[in-house]
């Protein structure tokens, strides 16, 4: 099946919940399904969930969470995108593009001007093809015990509004990462 045929046959739905069992349905029940355990970070759960089902099986997911951020001297909010997952046997069929696009469509209704995500370096080209831009500077994120740490994953942003421009200056996520 070509990417277009596969994508056309897939409909993204808003999920009322997203459980560990559903994550396991997509990625398997391994200890580190997103490949980020080595960062040692504590992550926030997402509040909004979008998925793609094939029959009774959930095969893709993207989650959203509105978060406070300081950029330079300005305080604002971003929509954090995380938990993006596509079943390994269905990767390369455009499902990540579909589920992330649907999540971003909803993110545009949430108020912030930008969406932000953290990804492993091998995924940067995928997100660039989806319209995301890597940040050049380290991003500080909060962790338990009031610790601030530099995010070891690549931080990427995308505008949610026409003419939205990412400000210059140091970036601090004023919460745990998503």
C-alpha cells in the first residue's frame, strides 16, 4: 500500500483517554518505548490525545499539553506535543504526519502561538519535513526537587498562527517536560 493509500484509509480521532495499555498496543510493552530513559528525566502526562485506529487496534498517537515557558524576558505559554508514537510495523506510511497534523489543528484552538516538542536526534529530519524547526540553544526544564536541567533531547518548535515568530533569548520551560 502506498503512503497516500494508507493515509487516506486512516482517520484521526480524539481519544477520551490514553492509557499505558494503549501505549503498549502501539509500541509494545518495553521498558523504554520512546528511547528516552537514559535522560533520567521526569515527564508530564499529556492532557489531550489523538489517535489512529486500524480495526480495533490503536496504531498511532500524539498528545498535547499547554505549558508555561520563559523566552528571553517574556513569559508565555506553548502547546507541548509529546507521546508521538506509530506502531513499528506501520511506520513509513504517513501516520505520524496525520496524527501530528490533527493534534496541531486542535493546538491552534488552545491559544498559544507555538507548539514545542523534544525529540531524539534521529527524528529531527521527520519533524523538519512536518514543518518543525530546531532551536539552536539549550532549553532548561524543571525536574523534581526544584532542579533545572538542560534538555538533552533536541527542542523543536512550530508556529500555530500566521506571522508567529519565536522570540530570541534563552528558553526555560517552567514545568516538567511533556
